[in-house]
C-alpha cells in the first residue's frame, strides 16, 4: 500500500481527514476572524468566515497532501485556499496585518497543544489503545508544529512575511513587497530545498522533534 505498513496507511488516512476537515479550516478561519475583528470584512464577504471545510478547500493543496501522505517519505505537506484580506480596511494596517497573519500559525500551535493534552490524558489514564491512535495524535501534534514554524518563514505568501514587513521601516517594506511578491515562490523553493538537502534540515528536524517531545512529555 504505497510502500506503507497497514497501520501507517490508516494513520495517514486519518490525518488527511483531520487536516482537511479541521486543521486547515481552523487555520484559515483564524485569519478571517482576526481580519474581521480588526475591520476587514473581505473574507466574510467571500464566505470564508466559516469553519466549513468546503469553503477552505484547495484542490492542488489537498492533492499534494494526499500524495505526500501516501508517498512513504514521511513527509506530509499541503495547504488550504488562502484567506482573502484587504489590508487597507484594517484599523491599524501595520500592526493589524501582523495580527491577522499570526492568527494562522497561532491556531496551529493551539491545536498542537490540544492534541498533546489529549495524548497526556490518555497516557495518564493508561489507556490500552491501538498503535494507530497514538500515531495519529503524535503526527497531528508534530505536523501542526511544522505548519506553525513553516508559515513563519518571512517570504510571501507565507504568514511570516507580514512580520518581516512590520519590523523593517515603511520605506523598506514598500520596496520589498513587490520584489518578494514576484520572486517569493522562488525564494520559498530555495528554502525548502535547503531544508531537505543540507544540514539545515537536521537542525530543523531536531527543533520540531524537541518541541513535539516537550509537548507530549516524551
């Protein structure tokens, strides 16, 4: 089964469902809600101020999630439809843009913490559960941490770019925005390849595993 053991196949199938039905919609809803609270109703106008997974589903991101989950590589990667935000509608554009952007990664961290709490409760109560249950919870925590960290990379279209534009001067941000908007995807690919093909990947892996083990109490 795609090079996976049966229990791994089942665990990844559950994870795909969890991320498409809950994790991705919650991430995008968090952006939409933060923007709405700060004065921008664009996401609401497009029906995105909702936890309905259908309105947040991105066909390409969903397909990539399925392909990577069943590739046997140990990698799980995909995305939802980006939430539309008009920064000009925000009450305090420079600061509110950061709040809206960080709402997504923050939701991933909260989901990771929630998954870790469930894991710890099950361990403390000495539940005799199938391996696939433990694996799904562990991977849910890990991947939410990965999504939070990955989205903080300061390159458009990732959420971290808003933080970058906030810490530099308005003039520098004005110069960076068009350049990063045009070449951001290339920069992002370079970062991804650097993580996959260089020792940087081992450093990132230790960071993610350390955070996961810390939350799970392992």
